[in-house]
C-alpha cells in the first residue's frame, strides 16, 4: 500500500513542481499575462516551492521523481531544439543530456517509461490547446508538424508507456490533469475576484 | 509452442520472465510489432505529406495559368486584371501579356 501512495505522492508533487517551473519560464518569456504561479506566489515563491516540491517528490520515490523531472525537462526543451540556452548549449542537446542522465542513473526502461509519460502529456496538451496556441502564435507540436502526426505519435508513446510501466503512465496523466485542472480553477478564481475595470 | 527467447523478455519486461508464452514473449512481440507498425505508418505519412505538398504546389503552379485563361475566356474578362473582352482578336494575347506580367511561374514556391 505505502509504495503505491508514495509513488502517487511523488508524481503529484513533481507535477506541481513542473507546473510552477513552466509558469515561471512562460512568464520570463512574456508568453502569459502573468496570471500563472508567478501572480499567485511571486517569482521567488514559485521558484522556492518548485524546488521544495521537487525534493518532497524525490523523498517519496526517488526513481519516479528524478526520471519524470528529467523527462519533463527533455520534452519541454523540444519546443525549439535549436534555441541557445543560458548554458550556451542548444535546447536539443540539453534534452539529450537530460535523457542520458536518466538512462545512466535508473536504466533505459525507467527513463523511457518516464519519457513516454511526458511525451504523451505534452502531446495531448498540445492537441487540446492547438487552436489557442495557433491564435497566440505560441510554438506547439501540432502547429509545427500536424494533427495526424502528433496523434499517431501519441498512440505510439502510449503503447510504449503502457508496455513499460502502465502504473507510472496512469499516475502521471492523472497527476498532470489534476494539477492543470487545479491551476485553471485558481486562475479563474483570481480573475473572478478581480474588480471589473 | 516453443519459447522464442528469454533475452527479449529480460530486455523489455523482466518482470515477465518465467511466465507463460501468452503472458511473456507473445504479448511483448505484439506490443513491439504494434509500435513498429505505427512508426512505419508515421514515417510513411510524414514523408508522403512532405513530397505530396511539393508535388501539389508544382502541379498547381502549372495548372493555374491554364485554368485562369480558360475562365477568363469563358467569362470574357481577365481574371487577373479585369480587362474586358472588347477585341476578340487580341484578347487571348492580352491575357498572355497579363499572365507574363504577374510572373505567376516565378513565384517562390514554399518548401
């Protein structure tokens, strides 16, 4: 019982940490109207909580937490693989390094299972947000490649994820959905509470 | 049914080692085949779409002047500049001049 709970806890904490980090990065790039985590917690607060939640996730289940975070990092950087990051490395190279670290630390099956989770979540998110991202001019796998390609790729990674670790896949997708849903509720609540101008 | 290989099970799903054929190699083979099959479809679609787009543009650019001329002649008015068919003896050559000026064939084709 405890291993299952700790794994679920690790996935939830890591989902929250990644969401906070993503909001911070989006805010930095001026891609959102600062209604995300940064508006609720402040930039420093969001960074501190992201780190704290990441540590809690690692304490609950190190393998899942570390591989999921590395996979999220790798997938997140794939939006624009040629973009130079502050490390002076192209984003694609950082992605590759993140996957390699996961493989070296926990083996290819675990790293691939986590990568499958993250690719499926990102692809589903891009498929759902495709029209909004198109209007906002934001990079999105669907606008970059095509709907059918992303849908088929999702199915392929879904089979890989189910085949390697179906529990991790189910927990990650549920966790991501819960966190996304919660964030949308918080954001809607704040927008609703704002006095009309 | 003979067992294929324990190595395959050990590689992809070690937790299934020692299980029956149906729960071991067979299901793993099915999964791997499904993945390979879908990857094949994906690659075929991506490559086909890329080539298809290029070919579509090439065919479209060679077809467009003919279709524009046909419609212009049918309607008695140039589809590009709106010139009326006042003089039937020179209308066709006027259309040719109009198309040449638009340099339809020289428009950069998207990759």
